[in-house]
C-alpha cells in the first residue's frame, strides 16, 4: 500500500516536471516566433518610414526651391524699381542742371544790360543836373525882372496871392458847407421818416380799450339773491375782501363790478365765479375763496411775465422785474392796456434800433421796462413820477446804465445819455398816439388844452400859446420888445407853477417859452 502511494506520488511529480518542461519548450518556441514577427514588422515599418521620409524630403526641397525663386523674383523687382527711380532722379538732376545753367546765362545777360542802363542813367542825370542849374539861373533872372516891373518883391507877391486864394477858398468852403448842411437836413428828415414809417408798418397790433367795470353774468335772478345774501352781508363781505364795488341793479342776469384797479376787479370776478359754481356763499367761504384767488392771480402774473419776456427774446431779467411785467397786464393808461403797450413799444424799439445800427436786444429790453413805474407796490411810490420810479427799480435789480437812463428819460425827467433813450421816447409816443390806442372824453380833452392856453395868456408879454403833444407840452411865444431873456426864463417857471397848482392832469406838462427877435426892412 505504501509502495503504491509512493509510485503514484512519484508518477505525479514526474508528470508535473515533464509538463513543465513541455510548457517551457512551447513558450520558448512561441517567443521565438513572436520575436521573428516583430523583427519583420519593424523592418517593414523602417522601410516605409524611409520611403516616406524621402518623399517628404523631396517635397521640402521643392518648396524651398520655389520660395527661393519667388524671393529672388521679388528682389529683382525691387532692384529694378530702385534702378528706375535712380534713373528718373538722375534725369531730373540733369534737367535741373541744364535749367540752372540757362538761368545763370540769362542772369548774366540781364546784369550786363542793367549795368549798361545804369551807366546810361548816370549820364542822363549829369545832363539833367546841368539843365536844372541853368533853369534855376534863368528863373532867378526872370523873378528879378518881374520884381523890377511890378515894384514888388517875390515874398510880397506870394503873400498877396495867398490872401486872394484864401478868401476865395473860404467863400467856396462856406458855400459847400451850407449846401452840405441843407442836403444833410433834408436827407436826415427823409431817413427819419422812412425809419419810423417802416417800423410802424412792421408792427401791427390790435388795440383794445380797458374799462373800469366788469360785467359778471349769472344764470338767473335767484343766484343774484344768493350773492346779495341776508341783509346784504355777502356783498359786504365780498366788497371788504376785494375792495371792489358790486353794483346790483335791475339789469337781468348781470352784476357789475366797478374798480379802477384791474387786479382787484379780476380777483372779485374769479371769486364770484368760483362761489357761484360751488354754491356755498357765505362770509367765511368768501374770504377763503378770495385768498385762494389772490394766490392764483399772483402766480398768473408771474407766468404772464415769463411768457412775455420769452416771446420778446429777453434773457436774464430779474424775477422781480418779471413780476412787474406780469402785473402790467392788469393796468391801463388812458384805457390802453399797459402790457400790450409795453410789448408794442419793445417791438418798435427793436426794429428802429436795428434800422439805426444799434443794439436791438438792449432797445427791446428798455422798451419793455419803460413803464414799470406805473405798477407801484406801495402808496408812497405813487408820489414819484413813474419814469423815475421805473429807473430806480431797474438800477436796484441790476439793469445796464443805458436801459436805466432810457427808462428815466423817456418823459424828459432826466437828461438822455445814450442813443437808445430817444428811441424809447419816440416809440412810446408812436404806440400811445395812434388812433384808437387810448381813450379820453373829447370834451374834457379839448377843455384841458384850452385851459392850458388860457393860463399862458394870463401872463403879460405872451403873444401866442399852443398846447401840443396831447397836452404834454405848452409852447408860449412872447413879444421880444416886452420880454427879455431873463424874463423869458422867469415866465417859463411861473407858468409851470400856475399849471401845477390850478390844473389836474396825468403825467407832466413841459412849458417852453420862445423869444424871437426879427429885423424886417423892405427894399423898393
């Protein structure tokens, strides 16, 4: 049993050893085959790589040759272009050299010609000097002969000739000056008329005369009763709050508001409209509505001022002056709306200044502001003439000196210091004196003019008296034998004082006394 196990074990070991040897032999055989195959594939790869490298090498050599040929051709082109430019430059240089040579030859010939002419001129100057000396000698001998013949020296004769020529020239100059002055006067008058007519034609505005009353329309008489209130308390409250007289009469569906102040009248009208629309009409409500309406009117005044200055193209105006311009909408002068009048004057001034070659913007500015003194803030300001008051306000709010002087001088209260001042005065007169611009009762107007003339005739020595410029000027002509220059000045002062104390008139009245002396003889 033990022997069989040993045999089996020995057989197994022998089989394992034999199998291992056989496996190694087979593995070695397979490895040798693999190595042979690898060597064959490597050889084929190397052969293919050599073939491909040769082809790439040939391609690169061909590309290098082509690039070389291309660069060589470009280089040859550059060389050819440079050679061409050099040839052209050499040609231009040769042309310049030939031109310079020809110019040098011409200059040489010209210099030779000039030298010959200089010699010729020197010779002629010598001849002229000799002739001048001979001429001076002959002139001196002729002067000596003339002195002997006329028994006068040359200086005396020259003085007499100068005096005669001087008198003749003086007479000719005086005649020319007189003619020029007459022509200038005629031309100046024609040009002035032309400028004024053109200006008026280019500014055409409608005129609307303002009244001192406004009519408030109502729907029925029941509303009229509610406005009156119990025992008239509503009307009294409205009158106390607005300062406007309310007239309630038998006129159907209408109530009349009477007040010289257009602002207060407008406040009363708008307040009544709001009260009637709201339906609640009692004293407390009236005061509330009136206060709100006043604020609304103040805001509207500012808006009107802004729109006006924008429409006229006026810039950098002080806010207070803008407010004054807006307040002019609710003021009138002789029935003419003050804002409309000022706008018209501003446009007239701008056109006239442009025609005269002056600053139209500055003239337009002065024309708009010339009547701001007619809208005083306080009662004390009403004692100052509106032109002076307007000038003071313009100075206070930083306006230029030309504008301030034009405002203050447009009614001759102060002296005019710039060319814009008379333009403002003329345009103010044009706007106010147009037919229909202002309203005044004819009878009272004629009576006022007659009273002015009668005051002048009440003084001794007065020969004639005329009220002109719509009653703004009284022109008095006196007898020269009875009134001398000093008395004429005193007479002007006395008449102005008499007019000031005895008459009531708007604005100012200028009194001009004229004394003229004439010597008249008749040749028969």
